[in-house]
């Protein structure tokens, strides 16, 4: 019994330094750079449209926004052509767990929690694809 425990524990102890070493080298990688081009971009602070707009993203953060910015060498480019970019929209009154207003009153009694969770995820995806990046859900 004792030998059965020692062998797996020894394997874990010996494998740990290589895991830590692999993890530390991954954290020092340079973030991926992406440039997103569009014909126009709405500046919500001024209310003006910026033409020939470029948004530079490093990793998950926007680092620069402007007209005709220089795109760094090696950056991936997403060209949106003649589209206009605008910030994400906020839906301040939604019910992601309800498919329609007519069924809202009966949904609590007729659907399982698992079904409602899947339906809510589907509704959230549709909301995101419609341009809303944040919602305030009205609840049940």
C-alpha cells in the first residue's frame, strides 16, 4: 500500500519543476498585435466620425486609436472595408431567460433549469451578435 502511494507522489514532485519552468517562459511572450481598419469610427467623446480609422490592439487591450495610424510590422490586420465602427451597445432592459413576452409568465413552471440555462446562453449570443456588449437583465 505504501509503495503504491510513493510512486505517484514522486512522479508529481519530479514533474513540478518542468511545469513551473514551462509556465514561466509562457508568461514572457510578447502579446499578439492586431490592427483593425475601417472606413470610419465613431468617437463617442466628440460625436465626430474619424475617417480611415485604425484601432491597434496588443493582447486584449486597445493601445491606440486614430486616423491612418502606422500598423506595426508583424501585426495581423483585420480590414473591415467600408464599414463604420462604433463602441459596444448596452441593453439596459433585457430578459435573457425568456424567449418571448407571451411565454414569460409560464416559463418558470414549464421549463427545467437546464433548458432555461441553454436558452439564456443562446439569447445572450444573439444579443452579442446584434452589437450589444453589455446587458442589464431584468431577472425573472
